[in-house]
C-alpha cells in the first residue's frame, strides 16, 4: 500500500467528484463505479482491494433474495407478450371512454394493474405505449397529456410490488423485502389516484384535451356486457397478484419463491391466450438475460465503489454531515430527498441506489425515522428519476414505440405535471406515515 494518508472528508469529495465527472463522460456507469473504487482501493488499501472485490462479487452472486430479479424480469417480459394488458385495456376503453379524459383514466387503471404484475418499467411503458397512445391520439387527445399519462402510469411498476427496486433495496438496508412490498402498496395506489384526479380535473376544465369517445361506439356494447368483460379480464391479473403478493403477505413464500411462481403463471397466461411460442420464449429469455446481466454488472460495480468508500471513512463522514444539517431532522430529510431527485435525473437508479442506501440508512436511523417508511419515501422520490430528463427512461421507452407525429418535446412537456404529483404523494406519506406502516404491521414479516 502506498504511504499516503487521506481524510474522510477528502475521500468523500474526491470519490464523489470523480464519479460525477465520469457520469457526464457518457462511459458505462458500472465501469465508472468499479474503476473509481479500484483506483482508490489500490492507492489506499493496497492488495486488500482484491480480496474485498472478490468478497463483494461473491456476496452479490450468492444472495438468495437477488435471485428474484431475473424471475421478476422474466415474469414482466412474458406478461407483456401474454395479451392480458391488451384485453383489459380494450374493456376499460369502452367502460371509461365516455368520460372526459376517459382513455387516459383507463390507461392509468390498466397500468396500475399491470404494475402489480411486473416490477420493470420497460415492459409497462412500452406495452401501454403500444396499446393506449394510438387510440388517444386518434380521438384528438392532447399529445402531452396522452404521453405523460403513459409514462407516469408505466413507472408505477417500479414502486407497486412486485418491484425490482424493492428486491434490491431490501437486502442492502437489512429490511424484509416482504415488509417493503407491503409498505409500497398503498403509496403506489395513492400515486395512481393522484394521476386519475389530475386527469379528471384537467379534462373537466379543458375538455378538448381529452374528448370522450362517440355515443355510437359506447353503445355498441351493452353496459352488462362491459361489466362482464371487465370481471373476466380482471381474473388473470388477480390470480397472478395472488400468486406473488398474496403468498408473500401471507407468509407462505419468500419473494424469490413467489417470483418463481409468478414467472410460471405469466407463462401459463401466454399459453391460455395463445400468445406463447418458442420465438416468444426465446425472446423473453434473451431479454431477461440481457436486463439481468446489466443489473448485476451495475450491482457489482456499485458494491465495489461503496465498499472502498466506506472502508476509507467516506460513508461515516457523509452520515455525520447529513445528520448535522441546520434545521433538524426534516431539513436533513429534505436534503436527502433532493439528492435522490438529482441522482435520479442523472444516472441509473441501480447505481445511485447503491450509493445512497448505505449512506442514508444510518442517517435515517440516527434521526429517528422508521426504516420501512424512509425506504418507501426514497423509492417514491425515485419515481421522478424515470420521468426527469436527461436520464428519464420512461420518456425514451415511449419515444421508441410512439407514432412519428409524437416528438420528444411532447413527451417531456407531458411528464412535468406528474413529477409534481409524485412530490405531492411524497408529502402525503410524510404527513401520514401510517399509510406506509399500517400494512407491514399486520402481515407476516
């Protein structure tokens, strides 16, 4: 080891500063994280960095809970091929289409159900973009409203369980994934309700933004037939939700076991709806391997960075600084949420979550915040990262499947009201923490 001494304050400034420069360089984040960690490890840890890196990789690859990640990814990708969302949207299209903004309401409703069946936003945003955006544009909906609705609804899947973000966050913060699933459910539904309320109010005052479908189209199917179709189309996703969340909440299965059951159920649904083929299976497996590999590479790179950062005292220094923010615990909370907001705008959530969780978790504990409530607050704030440029994955997923007349500016203008609604949702669970803590208190941990 080189004979160099460095203070925790200098470690924090240098490592985070170099990381920021690397982020703006456009180089893959996983390699930036691992590279910065290795350089500082070699300089100030010597040969111990190699043993620590191997230990971090082994710990990641042998984590039983993390095994749920590829299973949930497979479930989400297969569900996108199954046709479940397509049939449900077709029914809700007829039921809600007569209202002002009815197709946007139907989009949020179906996206919420779909979110409870898959934990990845790529499948949700692209599926809803293909299903919902063309009908809204065809009927003269405001482009920004239509695009913002699809993006916001599609991102609910990263919060409403089963969420991959929760699967990764839980082990890092030493919190039960099942408890976090329970804690995230009501906040996710609150965001969904806020989105629907915004659409109703906007289209009430500006009916031209979301005109109802024609009377002839509404009367083509009787009310009784619509309700019957809705209940029939709701059965498959309800069965999938029960197979995953029901077994977890009842203490019958671990998240990993439930993920396996969910992947199997999604495949069965694709078979039942006659959407299953070897081509679909091959494509789903390939996408699952690609997404999982990307996630695991980021996890390994981030774990090396955080391991070195903590070893050199950076984590302890950051904890002391955040705990001492003038204004008390809520000022510290506001600073942490702002950091999450900025990081969500700039880098992949997986990389940033590995940076903030080891630092913020002890700070939250020292300030007296409930660990489950604080974790859910962080994840609610991360919702903004999927909608906030330049990172904004939801925007780019939608642009890839949107009709040519939809410009990137239309999508960006459409997401800003929903970013504001996410902040409102964060305010609600801050004022009423039992909205997060009630369900975890009554389920098996």
